[in-house]
C-alpha cells in the first residue's frame, strides 16, 4: 500500500507488550489482526485475532515486539485511531481510541461512524 495514502494508525507500547505476551502463551508469532466488520450494538465492531502472516493489502504497524495487521477496508474506519491496552478493576482488554467513532457501546468493541 502507498504510505502517503494510508491514514495514521498507531499502537501503544503497552498494547504491543500484551500482544507479545498473549502470543507467547499460545506459542504464536506476535501478529495481531485488528479488523472492523458490520455488527455489534452500534453497527460496527472491532475484531482481534492472532494472525499467521500479513495479507497483501495489510497495513503492518510495528511497535516493539509486536506487529498489528489492518486490512485496507478496516483501515478506512481506523484512520487516526490508536490501539491501546486497558487494565482496570473491570478487566483487561484491547481498547481502540478512534476519532472517527461518533458513538459506541459500553463494551468498547462496537461503534458507529458519521
């Protein structure tokens, strides 16, 4: 993909550490696929899966020991977003801070865009 045409997407060091830790526990490479699909409470939802290798149209974001893969369709919904790791009394999970999201649900995995 042409780097000039790709909207900014970032991964925090904390999220990269968690990706590497999760992958290590499963004996896998630290490659996380972040995707956006139709569904969830608000119309769109984030998906998180460990991947084997990047696809041809993936943006590959390297951060520390991990790589995050985002396909070109999902990237349209993730421009300017940041993948972070959130750990609180309510639980630990990946959190996408997405400036394109105009609303979302309480679980944090579903969102809507204008």
